[in-house]
C-alpha cells in the first residue's frame, strides 16, 4: 500500500517530540536541560498550589512546548543527526562500522522495491522513522493467503470445518459481534467513580447495552451445507389442502 503521507517523517514528528506540562512547571530546571538554561529562560511559577486555581503562570501557558518538560525529543534528535540526511541507496558507501544492524535491515528491505533503495515510484528514500519502525506487514510464513513474488494476497481466510460425525446438513453463519458481555462488565465494574463527570458512564453503557438487545450477534453472511454422500431427497413439496368452514372431513388426493 502506498501513502505519501504515511511515509513522511514529518507525520511521525507531529507527535514524537513530547513535553509534559506538569513536569515543565514542577521539575528541577522545569524539565529543561542545563545548557539550554544557560542562555534561555523558562517562565513558570514552579508551584503546585491549586488554591486559587490559576494557570496563567504555569509553564504550558508561557513557553513553546520545546522549552520545557522534556519527555522525548525523538523527532528533533533524528532531524539533528546525519542519519536523516543519508540516502538508503548510499548504504554500500557507509563506513564499515555503520554497515550492519538496523541500517542493513533497512537497506535489504528497501531493495525489494527494485529501485536500488529508493521508493518504488523513484522518489529518493532517506533513512527515516519508517525505514526502521515500519515494515511490510507480511504474514508468517509469507506464503500464506496465496502469497509469494508476483502474487496478490487473498483478503479472506480459508479453513476446514469439522462437522460432528454423522452430520447430514448444516447452516453456517458468519457473525459480527459488536461488543461482548465481558467488555460491558469491565466498563461497569472498572469505573470506580473517581471522576464525578464520568462516574456513571459505566452504568449508563451497561443499561444502554441491556436495553438494545445486548449487542446480539449480527449475521453478515450465511451458507448451507449438505453431506454430498447422502442420496438426494425425493419428497415432494407439501401442498396445503383446501378446507371450507363447516367441513368435518377433507380429502387428501
Ligand atoms: C497522532 C500521534 C502519533 C503519530 C502521528 C505517531 N505516533 Fe508513535 N506513538 C504515539 C503515542 C501516543 C505512542 C504511545 C502509545 C502507547 O504507549 O500506548 C506511540 C508509540 C510509538 C512507538 C512505541 C514506543 C514505545 O514506547 O513502545 C514507536 C516505535 C512509534 N510510536 C513510532 C512512530 C512512527 C515511526 C511514526 C510515524 C510513522 C509515529 N510513531 C507516528 C503517537 C503518535
Ligand atoms: C536507524 C533506525 C531508526 C530510525 C531512523 C528511527 N528509529 Fe526509533 N528506534 C530505533 C531503535 C532500534 C529503537 C529502540 C532503542 C532501544 O530500545 O534502546 C528506537 C526507539 C524508538 C522509540 C521508543 C521505543 C521504546 O520502546 O521506548 C520511539 C518512540 C521511536 N524510536 C520513534 C522514532 C521516530 C518518531 C523516528 C523518526 C523521527 C525514529 N524513531 C527513527 C530505530 C530507529
């Protein structure tokens, strides 16, 4: 599946620089690194006091997120490093001590596109979040579901049913189960009511579930099966015999 959006590192970057506003306000150095504070300042009250509730002096409302409360700087670190500027196709020219591990795995995987390490459409491919973290989600073994070079995977599964010994016919339903009793029970019981706004939601969900058929399984598809070894059924189709009001007897012909 191709998606220019999902293959962009900027997509991962929208989330993978993380600052924590609580840490940013309360932690040592406001969760910033000392060299940063040598030239920069974090504006924060450093106070845990909630009385009166006043957030105007907290870190999150006075600084850009990159300044405080470091949880992770994965994206910035990636951008600052040389790996983000290295083409996968340049792998064979990397110094010997860099040839191996994740980079080798990336290069080997990228070669399967048949474009020397670039994307299949020819766009140059740099070592990215995706080359290391996202791979083809091939089944194991990859020959399952009609898989293999040049093949198209089946979007369905095939499996043998085991009817009880002596069974002659069967109706086979494919069911969709929207939610389970166990999940509803979990929502009901796991909610201890600590948050007053959400305290009743488990009970409300459970009541809604009870009153809407308890998420009765939905039949998505149905098929019938008949033991092919059995002789064909020869019985005629039954007919309704007519009867007039007052008749005590009807003739079956
Ligand atoms: C919309 C926000 C968002 C985007 C976009 C995003 N992530 Fe994440 N990612 C998260 C969150 C939140 C978690 C933590 C999930 C959890 O702990 O349950 C996470 C977890 C991860 C983890 C596992 C971290 C761990 O501690 O196990 C990896 C690896 C990862 N993301 C890589 C990526 C890559 C690569 C991309 C881009 C293709 C990406 N993420 C895009 C929000 C995002
Ligand atoms: C060269 C390969 C490579 C690249 C490029 C790369 N990562 Fe990673 N990443 C790794 C490896 C390997 C680990 C595990 C490190 C460890 O466990 O010590 C990791 C760890 C992580 C974690 C934490 C996972 C955890 O379990 O704590 C996150 C989140 C993450 N990467 C996201 C990203 C994002 C987002 C990008 C792009 C901005 C990126 N990575 C680029 C290889 C890579």
